[in-house]
C-alpha cells in the first residue's frame, strides 16, 4: 500500500463501525456487572452510623392549599411533564433534518443520480432515519406508538420513492428492433435496498449499544473504544505502506528483533497510546457532565449522530477522500441547530419539583423500568432522587461515578458518616441541564446509613413514589420506609404503587400499625389508614401517565 485511497479509508471506517459497537456492548455489560458487584459490596459495609437519628415531625413540607390552587398547579406540572419529551424530540428532529440535508447535498455530487427535487428529498429522508431512532429513545411510548412512528417514516419514504420513480433519468435505448423506453432508476425494491445499505447495519448496532441495560455508560465506552480502535487501525495501515515496511525492517535489524515481534509491539503500544487518549476523552466528558455543559441525553444523541455520520461517510469517500469532511460538517450543523433550538423562548420558568423514588429492591428490572419511564417524564419538571441499589445501579450511574469506579474511587461516593451525608446532600443537583431536563441523583448508602439518607431525601423533596410491587413481610427496609412516611411526611405528597404481587393484607397491617403509634404532631395525625394513597398499577403508557399525573398533583401541593 503506497497511500491512503478511498477504498482503504472505506474499509477502515467499515471495520470501525462494525467492531466498535460490538466491543462497546460487551465491555459495557462486563463493566456494569462489576460495578453492580462493587455497589453491593459497599452497601453491606457498616460505617459511622449507629442508629437512625430522630426526625423532627412536621419538618417535612406540609400541605398548604391556600398558597396555590392544587389542581391547577398539578395540571400545569403534568402538562409540562407529558409534553416535555415531545418538545425535546422535535428539537432533535429539526437538528437531525439539518444533518440529513448536509449528507443529501454531498450525495448529490458524489453519485450520478439525477432525479431532481423528488430524488433529493428522498435522499434527505433516507439520511433522516437517525431522527426516528432519537424520537424512540427520547419519548416514552407503547409498542403501538413506536410502530406508528416507524410506519409513518416508511410511508413517507414510499411516497417520495413513488414521486422519484416518475422522473425518467435513464434515456431510451434502441437495440436493433428492440426499444427500451426511458425510465426511472428508482424502483420500490431498489429504494429499499438503498435504505438497508445506508441504515440497516448501523440501526441494529446502535440499538444494541443503547439498550436500556447498558445505555447509561455506552456513549462513554463508545467514545473510548472508537478512539482506541481507530487509532490502532491507522497505525496498522500505516505500518504496511512501503515506507512503513522499510522502517520496520530497518528497526528490526538494528534491534536484532524478529519483525513479527516488532509488529506485535507496535500494535500493543498503539493500542495503549490511543487507549490513553480515549481515557482522556472519557475524563473530559465526565468533567463536562459535572460542569453541566452536557447532559446524559445530549451525550447519547451526539453518539447516535456521530455513529451514523461515520457509516454514511464510508460510502461517500468512494467519491474522493475530501468527502470525509462531510461527517464533521453534518455533525456541526446538527449541533448548531440543536443549540439554537435551546435558545428559542419557551414557557415561563417554574420551580423545580423533586421526586424521591423508593422501592422493593428485589423487583430488579421491573423497578428499573418504572424508574426509567417515570423519570423520562418527571425530569422535565424536576430532579429524581433514589438510594442506589443493585436494581437501578446500572441505569442511574453518572459518567464521573463510573470513571471513579474504574479508578477504584467508588467508596468515596458512599454515605458512611454524618459528614459524608452532608457532603452528598450538598451535591444534590437541583438545576436543569442545557437541554432543560433535570438529573437523577443517586445516593450511595451503606447498611447503617440509608435510613438517615432516606429521612433527608423525603424531607427535602416534593413528592414520593414508592413501588410496593412484590412487597411482603420479608421487606424490612420497606417497612421502615412506610413507618417513616406515615409518621413524618404528609401522605398527600406520596403515591404507593401496588399490584397483584403485593401482599396487601400485610401492607394494610403495616399501615395500621404505623398509624396507631402516630404522635400528635404528625402531619397525618388527623387522617385514617384508609387515606393511604394506594395506586393499583396497570400496564402500558396510559397507566404510567396516570402515575405521573397523580405525582404532579402531589408535588403541586
């Protein structure tokens, strides 16, 4: 190999876009498995708390309907929460269309198709496919809604294809007595082949990377792996140029080292070197996240569009190496439009509302799924607070916490004594990210500190969601939490989720027992156990929206 050619660059990009997502998925799953084990290990430790500190009854936020109209304020919060994901998705869709426009312009010059306006719009629509994936990742939706969005995209693709097929860009041909009339180069089958070539492979790979179980760390790992693998491949290709081979042979002779070992050492050093650059990139991302110059959502969206840009460029570079500049140009256009969308004047700012999420730890993925969906709505009106456990550890980990785990600094995040509790409360992030969403604050607690942290979280929050599915007499932690809520928190601020797996007889007994021991100064002293805000949880997005609506009513008090 004498020089970098379009064919070589295309192969290089193909290897990167195939290998990196697969390695990212495997490494993310492995690291999160180890992360959960580390969290469980630290949770079992007892530190500087002997017994829970007595809580002053009545110090929690109490109901005061005279301050504001409860129902009007709750409805306003609910509207913001339900519409928030759609507003964000529209912003990313507009930015994604700008991204597609840049690639469609490049496509028009690189390839010989001349289909006029319909052909150009068809290419824009094909390159706009990542915007559909972004919508599916941002907006909580049922299978029906997701199917409708995807079907709508393909219906528009079909209509544009039919329009393009009316353009006769292939002239008539005559072979003796046989005449082939003028026709279009676009056919339904050909159009779907083009779509599959452009979007099929990257769609499968990116959905694997952004699976809910690894989504929290996948963008970070994707950036690291892309840097490490791309740099190593560049060194590999450079090594096998004429100059590279001559240099390797000369160095092998001078060092009296077999050339095979020299090649292995070169690859190992390049992998280590570019891996170090990837680690530095990951640290930079973590610092930017802590400074709130980016959010988990914007990080995921950036990774999505950069990945598709790399894949699209793989085909464009066949027209010349200069077309590799299309990827950064399209991504820059996407970022500029996305940033401009954040500056469009919106509704009046509102006070953030904090939601504390409690649950039965043994629920595992069911509880994690509930938190993920409710948080997608709630984070448009305020932050979500939860005590980290093995069930939600992987989905709530933040970039800097994950890197601290890799650096063996995870214990520094745990509440182990009164001083560390105050530090964790001071780090409670209550401000919105640049995209307008708030964060999930995960509090790491040890075996004898979670009760004290619980008291502070519900005291300083606005609403409490407690997932009591699968609740039984075996859940001593949940019993303590219920007793605390009944004693010190106005139950109008709480919502208790139950279903057929809840031992409702024991739950009723637990609530009655807590009520019998209420002190006169308790905010629930004048209520009865029947006033407990139980909500039977159903399935589907409508059921989740009912949960969000009731939580907004509770936070609006």
